[in-house]
C-alpha cells in the first residue's frame, strides 16, 4: 500500500498530439488518469485511449527478465552475449552487416543513444524506425521544400484558420483532441470552413462543410490543379514567391498542363466540386492544410507533400497565424526520433548525412572513432537484406514489425533467416518476440523518464510514476550497457536520462549559428533537478533564449544553401494497370479506440468494446455482387496471403474500396494480420511503404457454423476463425468454422478449460443447428457458448456482463442460455462511447424520451462529453430514431 496518492505530470504514450497527462497512483496501487489542464497540447482534454492508460498498466504478459533462447538469463549474461555477437559480426562481415530497427515509442534519450552507437561508433547508418512507415514522406517533402525537416506552424493555427483542409486524415479517430479543438473553434466562429478530402466518409466528415471523395492516390493531382487555379485567378503572392522561393515557374508549367476536367478525371471529383473547393481556398487567406497517413503512406507520398506545400508557398500562406501546411504525426515521439537522426538517412540534430561538414561536426562532437558516410537501409530494405542473409545481427526495439511491416510474412522469413535477433520489449509474447534469440525486458510507459516531441515541435517530459517491474530497464540503459561492453565506454558514460538530454541539446547548438532549424542549446547544461521540473517548451530555443512559441518561414529564412524555399515540380501519379484477379483497393488504418498492434490497448476491456474483432468496411453493392452478407465473414487475399475478418457493410465506403484496421495480431485473432497483404511498394524518395494501396480479391468465407462465447479464462481457440477481446471479468470470443465439431458440449468444456465436476447447462436444436451451453462453478459462470448456422444474434455487451454476476437460481441460468436480457433488464447494445461505456440502445432510449441532440445525450448519459470521438455516431443513432419515428 502507498502512503498517500501521488500525482505526476507526464505525457500520453499514443499519437503525435502529445497530450499532457496527470497520473495519480492511488493507495491501492491503481492509477487514475486525467488530462493536464496546463499542458499546451490538450489543456486537459484526452481521447478514449489516453483516458484508459491506467487500464493498460498491469503486469500480465510482461517480460520481466532477460531471456536467451527462451530461457531466463541474468542481465550480465544477456548483455555480454549481445555485445559479443554484434562485435564478432562486425569484425567478420563489416559494420553494414548489423542493424537496429527502432520505434516512435522510444523516448528521445533512447533514440539518441541508439543512433549514436550505430552511426558514430559502429560506423553504419543501418538504423531505421517504424516512423518510416508513417511520416518519412513528410520528412522528405519538408527537406525538398525547406532544406530542413521543419513543421512551420503550431496548434494555435487550428484555432485561427478560416479554412482547414483535412487530407488523408481521419482526425476524429486518429487525433481526437485536435479534432475537438477544430470543432470547438467552429462553434465559436461559424464562418470557419472545413474541407475533408478522403475516399471514405469517415466520422471526421461530421464537421466538414465539404467532403471530396477523392480516388486513392489522387492527392497530387488535386493540389497540382489547385496551384494552376491559384495562378489563373491571380492569387499568387508574387512578392513572397520572388523574394523567398525558387522553382515556381517549373512547378506552374506542370500545373498549367492540366485543366479542370483532367484533374477531375485523375481525382474522381466532379469539375463542379473541384471549382467550389479551389475557389474557397483561393479567397480564404487564413488556410491550414492538415495531412497525415493518407498522404504519407503512398508510393507517391513525397510528391503529395510537396504538391500541398507548393500551394502554400505560392500564396505566402506559411509561417503566419492561421496558415500553413501541417503534418500531424502518428506516434508519440516520431518527431523526437527525427531530431536525433533516428532515420537511416539522417544525422542527429537535424543534420544531413550526405553533408560532409555535418558528418565531421557530429563525429568531432561525439569524439567517435568513425561516422557513417552513406545512408543506411530503410525499413523495407532492411528486412529484405536480413531475409537475403546480408544482415546477420538485428536488434529490434519497442516495435512489432511482424504485424506492422508490408508483406509481413516476409518479415517472419527475415527473422528466421537472420543468425542473431535481439528484441527489447515490455511484452514477453508478441508476434515478433517469438523469433528472438535474446529478449531484453524494457521499461514501459509510467516506468521510464525522458522526453517526447509532438507534432507542433513541443518537447514534453514523460515521467516515471511506477517502479520498474522485475528486472526491466530503460532502453537508453540497455543500449548504453551494450555500447560499453563493445568497447565504447568513454562515449557512453550515461547514468541518467538528463545527461543524455543535455548532450542532445548541446549537439543541437554545436556549430549551428542559425544555420539549422533544430536548436535547443538553452538546455545544454541542464542537471537532474531541472530536468525533473522541465516544463513543455517548443523548439527552437537557442542558448540564452527564452521559451516562446514560434512559427517558421513567414519571412523566408529557409534552410537551403541560398535560404530560399524550393517549389518542387511534381506530376500527378499515373494510374497503374489493375490485375483483374485483385479488383479491390485495400486501405489500412486505425480505429478509434485501438493503437498500432494492440499490445497496449488490447489490455483494456473498455477500449475493446467499440470494435471487438477485425472487420472490413465494404460498400453494400460490392458485397451483394460478391455474395457477402452483413456481419458474415469475408476472405481478403492476394499473392502475399489471405486474411479472414468480419464484413461491415456501409455506404461510407466507396465502391471498389475496402478498409481494414491494422491493429489485430496473432495474439487477438486467428488470421487478421492485414499488413501481410500489403505489397512492399515504396515511395522512391522517402522509402515509405504504400500501406493505403494494396490490391486484393474479396470472397465470402463459407462458414458452416458461427459461435460467440464469454469465458473467464483466456481461451485457446480451435476454429478456422476466431477473434478474442478482453472484457470485464474475462474474455469474449467470436468463432466460426468449416468443420463442425461432433460434440458441442465437449467443445465447450475444452474452450472453457472446465473440469469434470462443473455444472453444464445445455440447449441443443440439431434441426436448426443451434447450440447454447453454459458452465458453472457453484454460483459463478465459467463460460457461455452460443452456436448457430448464421452469425450469432446474442447481445454481446449483455452476455459479457454476465461474467461478473452470481447465478443463484435456475431462472437466471436459463435466461443466460436465451442470450438476451429479460424485459426488466436493460441492454446497452453495442458500445458507442468508450469513455463512459454507453451503448447504442441507451442512446436510442434517451432519444425516444426527448434527447434529440448530441448535447442532450451528453447531459443525460455523459456520452460524447470527454474526447468527443463518438459524437458523430451518437448523432447517427439519434437520426435513425427520428427516421423510425417519422415512419
């Protein structure tokens, strides 16, 4: 028991918004989470994922001691082995025979030490990061245009803009706090306009005044067309272009070669809609273009980024309040990784690997024996090299590439081929850790100290408020120990994260003199006590400079050789020929309440309630042509493999397109690793994979039976299809199969892991092929299984709640077999609001009783009053009730 509750200011572990969090460790040991009202990124607001952080901190499944070959080992033994194998491999095969694959989940200090070891002491640039998969096209586009990887604006611009263009961004689900910030600004200033550019009608469309349903990969054409329109309308800011930029005429020449109808054909947007958008942008000076993975995750992502930037440079709408192109990053520390050179083609301090002067400066500052002289292998190439036997020692930190990389099954082959694989993780069992020769237990969120940088360049502290469990250690400590054992002790003297941050800050100002954008040398002499108290600040903050908010490039001063921005003459991407075997475009992405590959959010029952199993959004007309019914199972496949997921029919999805979430892994579903279907087609400039543009065939999964179960113990499913989710008191499980078990009661016993002396209550209708079986241990429900020919119509939320009940009489038990509550028992229905666990039936009931606005529902049920991500769905339930009432 703790003596008294302690509240710690820290930063959220999820997306690039970088929200401040107040974490209070209660006397019971539980952690209470609130938004930090003083943090400039969120002012107290949190999304559903952030609000549930305290529910993900248990030690179940944690890696608590080093392992070698699956057996426990001491730290000394494990670290000596890692150091010796890397040293031997480098000695025998050269520095490019080893590689690190790191993560935007690392803190800046972790990133810095790993980058220093690989590039400055091993002498290779073979260190890349999963941030390559989400924002490297933005990095490349920034560097082509600005000469530096600089995000010009701030979050305040979202409050001040008169027009916000959201392209390739489902902001409502992926960055909910920023979405709510825009929604609030729109309420204050109804004249503000929001344009959504997306092939899907996502929930973000709820605040959009205009939704342009663009063809996949049509973004470059759209913004090339906009540039030509701006010039034709006399909207180019000639003074800005002539004084601060170069290359405008070449970019405009390409734009002028495409008329409105040409752009319409390439984008799938009608000429009338295009003209309306172009005119709106032309007449609205204070315009912000927010873009994210729908732009970046493309084989032409860098060109898309530069097409957007071109329009802002042409109009001088950059670096001034309420204006600018704005890349919103996906991970909590993607930006911090960029600052320390975490990508294979970058150096620390935003210095350029191809620049000999920068290499010499970094090598001298580090007093390193060498420095990488050429770019290393980017993520896709790195794993290809491991599969080809060229990478002979690989260290993976804080990421799960077996699920998140394109052509993910080839990543498995790479790990099986590589002679020595090290994985640092917090979890003992992921789809990646099972291929490790050495597992190293890393500290998790709430246990480690360091800094992260969000999408508006704000550096914040992550602070520890939990003790290190077992033998877990911070990632920077692990890397430091290996570096010392490799013979590099003088370069790695670190005993605290503050020491590393101070060195990082000093390097940012070393030889800078205003020639580089990234400079935080004001903190180069920081000591532990000041580091502990460090408040959020936005870079740059040079030596002896106060912490202030800054926008870049309003008065030029770019970081190219001549200090001028570069227009990039980009051409619209040509449409590729479609293989008739794979007629559908597969788009992967996030859902509202889960994160990456679910290794954290999968621990929260609340976050699993909204979508408890993997699914494919399909247009109803496409589904009808393929013989796919709503809620049935569907098989998606191509030459790389196949997956099986639930069919979700919706007209939000355009014909010919399918959306499948990226989150489900082999720990939560039998066959739903969607990135195994994504071709490793990369942007030629950034190396970022086209995760939005796989081609697949779609067919029904012809199940002979469907099942749903709730059970106390974690199941070991034996079925062709299964998907599992945590629920309060146990687990919920979806099942289906081709082969029918001969004895359903025996099947249920095995599923429930039930002993022979338990009480089994069963209902069997062999004519209808319906089976309902429940197992009890005294008054406690061990599990219930429902089986039918078609998808089971049991109330999932109600059935899940029964695990916490006591069953004292026969009537209750037979009610359980019925699969639905009695008339006197409310049924929440499918969960809509994860923050307060409010279901659609509760919302519908309140709507029928007169709560006919989202605000009224919030007052009655609290739904939609926290992160607000569910407000569009609440409105949908209300509207459906109005339609029913009208009929």
